[in-house]
């Protein structure tokens, strides 16, 4: 296993342990439970090695959100999202869209009362449900990323996000910016393969609406 994967797993394990520990700290805080939806835009690239010159591929994402806050500043959040990722090459000849279903499992930190600043961190599991070549103006290309389909549909990775939200009675209106790092290569990286690395990297901005149910 690559060193980067070991590092990611260490961070993910810490996040899960911290989340579980935080949820055990009940004290006298009244718990808060929320359900809602989120939607936004993604900007994606792939960490190819050898390098492929790219610019960000824009896409959409969105899904459902569950948040449980069990301490003054700490809680747990999970989501089920649809996310468009992929890459576009700077020469304007090729771009590919990768469509994922993803499950983030996050520790949620928040500061404030009705207006809150927050920070999310934790692991994410993803599965590739389809891929689509958006543009292919290459002529008889033999480059791996132009001629091969994605070989590894399952992915795990790390999510880090920050933003703010306003609570109005039992409703929450939220804005969040996120960075997402995939720890699994899209293509095989054996010694005989062309790419040593080919992992997803993307940023997103999402708007969310949540309803407090407890």
C-alpha cells in the first residue's frame, strides 16, 4: 500500500474515533437532529503521474444530509450524494466525466448559536456508476486516459469542509466549501502500467437546507 494511503487511513481513523468520543459527551446539552438536502458545483481534476496538463472540469453534485449534534460544538454528519468528477485537458482536445454515488461520514465542529461557523472532516466512500467522454478531438491517440475505461470503481478518500449557516426557528440555511481527495487510483498502477498514480481530486461549493426534527 502506498504511503499516501496509509496517511489517509490514519487521518480517517482519527476522525471516526474523535467523532465517536465526541458523541459520548452528552453533559447537559440538548441534542439536535437535522435532515435536509444539499446541491452545488464541483471543480475536478485527476492526479495523474506522469502528469497530464489539465484544467478543472465543472460538474454538479447534491444529495441528502443527516446531522446529529450531541455536544455544544461537536457532532456527526453523514450524506448520500451524487457527484460529477473527471478532468479536462488544457489542449482542449479531451475531457471525461465520472459519475459517483458517495457516502461521507464526517465529524462536525460548530461554533456559535443561531449563526454558526463550522468545520467538517472525515472519510468518504464512493462508487463509480457511469463515465462519459464529453470531448474527444484526439486523432488516433494511444494515451492511456483516452483509450481505457476506469478500472477501479470503488474509492475511499478524505473530505475537509468549512462554511457557515443560519438557524431560523427549526430551519438551517448553509453554505460550505469542500476539498475532496481520493486515495484510490482510477487505473491500475502495477510496475508494467503507464500511470503510477491517477486519483480523483476535487473542490466543491454547496448550498444546503436542513430541518431540525429534534
